[in-house]
């Protein structure tokens, strides 16, 4: 696996996974909420847990491609968190902007 292939795989996984909390009404994809609707807090909690899961996948890919894991400073993690937030924007807009309009129709 080349560096470019690993990067494309990781970005594709991150884009798909970042949008998952807004596409499902189940809490952590297994449990139905008591009132039938998942709150925004659960969505953000799922999103944060998925960020750490994708980070683990990234570490695994880095180790597979380069043979080691390079140390990073806090700025790197802030940038990846913001990038993951940008990746989640389509799902967020679908849930809070487009879906209510579609349900009305």
C-alpha cells in the first residue's frame, strides 16, 4: 500500500464516519432512545467517539505504511478535529436543515 492510497482510504473513511451520527436515530447505532428521538448531545458524543476511532485507524495505517508512528504536537490534533468537523458538515446540514423541509412535504 502506498502513501497516497493510505491517505485516500483514510479520508474516505473519515468523511463517511463523520456523517454517521446524523444519519441514525439509534444511540451508538445499537440502542433506541427512550423518547424515540436522539438528542443533539448524543449525536455530538457519538461524533467525538468516532473521531477517536478514526484516529486509531489513522495510527494503524501510518504504522502499516511507514513502519512507525511519528510523535505529534497538540496543533496536529486540533487541526484533525477541525477537519473531522468539516467532514461532518453534510450530515449536520441534512439533519438540521434539509430533513425538516423534506418531512414537511
